[in-house]
């Protein structure tokens, strides 16, 4: 009995013991330029956005870099971008990239700091078709399986490893994958030189379709392996984070010089169109889809 009392007193003392730790987590005063931009074979006004990386603990508005001199050059011609709004620099609307050329982005800030990068504009294969296929798929909004339409891709893939691609989808003219976690991109490691068929790019839940017929446009870009790896690095540090096998935190590898972060890319662009026509089933079969 005496030993039991001693054990109980010891447990009470152990449980009630508390050590106060004063941890001061300070942010960093280091600033890094953030660069986002691209040039494509499409004849449009191309954009380069300049901002500053904020401290993680600073939840203030994004700081844009104004008054910079921004140019894009292909080695023969140099295009001067104009600042359309704070930190947003644009080319004239008649500018387009040419397959096979290497494009250099040059940025000179008001304090004369210079940032540069280059990216080669590689060609895309032809798109044979994109086809909607009615079947069950995962609806991220509902968090469960749902009936809907996969948009499947068909087309050749050129021989030679190193080709990388990224896709966008528009429904009724509205971009559907405008966030990093919705990005669809890949390399040719497992399909090099083969014909690609029934490659499921996007899933459209039937419940998301407002009309019986919905126009679909798939936009495809060629991207460099460096940009492919940049996107992978971003996802590894954000959406794909949280497992026991995660590596140590690290920034995605930028292609901008002088310690800046972000990416400037040159891409070939092609599009393919189709339409989703809702399945019209008899009323008695509606629940058996």
C-alpha cells in the first residue's frame, strides 16, 4: 500500500510538471524578385509580371515592381514591353514566337539590378482529336465518384526523349484549370515516339454542365524539361506535401538569374475543339447510370 501511494504521488508530480518555452519565430527581411511570363506562337499580347516575394509572416498586399525596363529578344529582334498596370508588362498584340528560336528575357530594375533568362521554343506535334467519353470519374468538388465526361486526347508523339507538354481546358470559353493543383502536364518518358490514344486529360462532372450541349476547347503547349521540373517542384512543396516520405523543404528551381524566383517560358501552342452532349437516357434508367 505504501509503495502504491508513492507511485500515485510520483505520477501526479510528473503530470503536473510544465516547462514554459519562449520561442521567437522571426521572419526574413530578404527580398526576392518574382518573375512570371511566357511567349508563345499565338499572336497576342504576351505578359511578364514582376513582384516581390513577401516574408511568410507578412500578410500584407503583394508588392509589385514598377518602372522596370523589360525586353524579350530572339537574337535578331528585341521587343520592348510596356507597363500596363503596376508590375504587369505587356508586348504589343501583334507579337508571336517562332518555333526553333531561343528567347531571352531581360529585366532591368530602377536600381539597375539586372535579371535574365533564356528558353527555347520547341514544336508541338499535331493534335488528331479530343473526344468526350461518358463514364464515372472523381469529382474533386464533391469529393467522390460521379458520372461525367473524360476529355481524351489522341495524337502522335515525336521520337526522342525530352518532350514535355501542358494542357488547359475551356468550357463555354471559360478556363477550368486556373490553379496549380489543377495543372495537367507530363513528359514523354513512357510514350516516346508512340501514338497517344485515349489519354484522359480532364474530367467534367455531369452536374457541372448547365446546358445539353457544351463547347470544349483544349489548349496544348510545348514546355521545356526545366519548366516541367519547376512545376513538379512547386507541387512537391504544396499540394503533394504531407506524407512521412516528404523530402526537406526547398524552393522550386527557377530559370531566372541573380537569385530571382519564378519562370519565363517559350511555348508552341495548338488547340482542338469538341463538344459535350449530355446523355439522354429514359427516365427509368436515370438512376442506373
